[in-house]
C-alpha cells in the first residue's frame, strides 16, 4: 500500500469517527428527549452543594455525582443569561469559571438551579430532582489565608501558610517552613482583613519569633520578657498600634481511647504589645495569678476587650498527686473589660457568659466588624477545642445579650472562625466530613445572627491527593492578597540579632504580680498611664 492510499484511509477513518462521535453525542444528550425517567429523588453529590446561600463572587462549586452511570449531563441556569451545560462520562462536574462568573454576576439575589441527568447501564436517562441554591447579594472577602499540613502529628514538619483567592482556584504560599528550617508556624492574623498590617508566629529553630508586617516591611520581634514567654492568639486593636496576645505554657498529650489528643494550659495570661513604643504591658484583671486568661478579642470601637478565663490550674490538681489533673473539668468563662483607648485606662471586669451556668468551656471569641455579634466556640472542656467532637460555634447578640448554638454546626468539631469585613459571612474549621481532616466551611449570617447552611471551600480538582489528604486550619479572611513574597518573609525570620527588635517590659508589671498594685501602669515609660482595678 502506497503512502497516498494510507493518507486516504486515514482521512476516511477520521471522517467516520467524527460522524459516529457527533451522532452519538447528539443522541446521548437528554435535552429535548421525551423518554426520560424521573428518579423521584435528588442525586447524591459530593460535596453537598445543595440548599445553599452562596456569594455572588465565589469560585465554581465543582462537584462529583455519586450515582452509577455511563453518561452524565448537568444544566445550570438562573433567571437571566444562557445556561451552562456540562456532559461527560465521569460525573466529575468542573464548571467553566468564565461562564460561572457571568451567570452569578447577572443573577445576584436570584435562585441558581442545577438539573442533573444520568444515563444508566441500560441506556435510559434518569432525571433527578433539581438542586436549587440562592445567590446572595452579599459578596465575600476575596481571599482566605490558612495553615495547611498533613493530618498526622508526625507530619506537621511539612507545613505552610497559604492564601487562596476565593473567586477562583489560585493558591499561593505566604510562607512555607522549608524556607525556615522545618519549624512550626501559626497565628497569622490581619489587621481589619487587610494585608498592609499583619503578623505571623514562627516556633522552633533559629527563625523563632514574631514577624510583624507594617508599611510593606517585615520586622522580626522577640516578645519574650521577664514576665512572659512567646505570645499567641493575637487580637489587633482598631487603632492598629496595639495588639493583645495570650502568653501560656501548653502541654500536648495523647489518649489510647476516645479523643486522640488534648492540649492543656499550665498557665496563661494576656499581654498588650504597644507597637510604636515596642513595649509589653498588662493589668491584673487580664493576667491574674489566680486565673488563666486566654483568647483576647477587641470590639470594633476598641473600647472593650473580650477574653476567656478559668481558675488557675492548681484548682484541678489531685492534692495527693499534683501531676494528676482533672483536665476534662477545666472550663472557661467569657469575660470583658472596658478600655479607654485615648486615656489608656481600664474599666470594670464583667462576666458575659459563665461556664458554670452554661455548662460550656468558652473559647475563641471574635466580634463581627459591625459590632452586633460575638461568635465563640463552646465545648465540654478545654481552651483548645479543635480536637473535641463536642466543639460547636455559638452566636452572641451583643445588642440583646442573648446567645444560641449556631445553625452552622455539625455533630463533629466545629471551631476557629473568622468574620468577613462585611459581617455577612463567616468561615470556620470543621471536621464534619470524616472527623480527621479539618477544612474551611462558609456560612452567611443574616441581620438576626442566623446562619445559612455551610458549604466547604470550592476546589478545582476534587480527587487531588493534596486536597483530600491535607488539613486546613486557622482560616482568616482578607480582602486583598498578601503582597510580600515568601522569600522576603524568610529573610526577615533569619535577620541578624542586631536587626531584631526585643520588646521592653513595662516595669510596673512585675510589681503587680507581687501584689504591689500601683495606682497606674506606665505604657510607654511614663508619658501615658493605664489604671488598674482590683477584683
């Protein structure tokens, strides 16, 4: 057979395949057919993207159809614009991002319907009950930062802080610990959801420190003083010049049965770091020797500090064996104290929600930017609820004082939450999928504080091992990307000793702990005063 004959046969075969393909394609599509059978139920999909209220700027909600079949067809439509049609043999529905953005952009406030058709092994098409979601008129912050690592304790060595654009699927590292000699990193936190002022803590190794980013520059700061060790759980004051932290000594221990592990506070206090003066200070009501204070949170007007507090650890010790601690009896109250940001004076200490009366250990308070609500985690015990199946998120209405368990909870651990800058969306960490992997879930909050059905962060490839075998925790909203490069942050972490700032301690702090309570506490060496109050 000569070369021309081969070409002619090849051309004929391609033409034949094209005719068969397009004919089969036309016959496979369920649109316009009259012989479609009703499944009389909704299709099983993963994730469960049904009955949701979704932001108009969220990335495509890709999903897997978990129904046996040899062909799958999905039509997504709303009140305006052309529908999106997807057909394949896998049931892996990846929605074109350009068409998705167009459809959501044209239909804010309208229902979004997904019709699912599956052709079974006998060749018949089944039509499932349509999935209907609602497109909100409230946009969500465009970025989410989180810590990502493996699920097992011995895999924590490989981790990083990543930022994800929520309007598409792009993910970029903020800092990975291969650049900082495999240390631990945590407590990334943005000032008012912006990235021109934010901070990050590094633990272990030569890079141990706090990295504080202001005005496009990262500074390495050592917050340790004669009073306190390394700090954690930051809360930015609205002024942007003062940060409240927890200082504590933690103990991690494991169980043979039941909960896999627990974290116990041996002691904890709250300190304030004044950025302009590079000074650490505190007052007795938030650093009492008789109490353990943790998880600070400022009100949006900067005039109230919320935090959590429990009796000192010795209260729960076995007198005959002090190493035997009734850790599962430790519960924290929700407290608050007034603060004058101009005079830098403190007001009265108040109990907002008592652990004894509520039966909960209250942690992780976060106030909505509009000041209407306070979201907190409640669990059976502990100041570190992320491992506890009893952990749920609760909503306190600061206008009425009433609180309730949020509608967003599951029967597994739901904790660590963040507010969007509009106060209309929250993100929180949840183990609801399998009780192993923590993933970020989003929920809309209406004007009464009620939460819509939560949905997991959309992913482009739902079968990716990196996605399915990673833990995502400490989710923090941002309305813009982090602009500083990972290398620049790494360089700051390894600054020369003379380039690192070492915080000064307010000299009156140690006097307080000796029960010598002066009339005032110097904030910046004497020019400003901070009054104390006794219990």
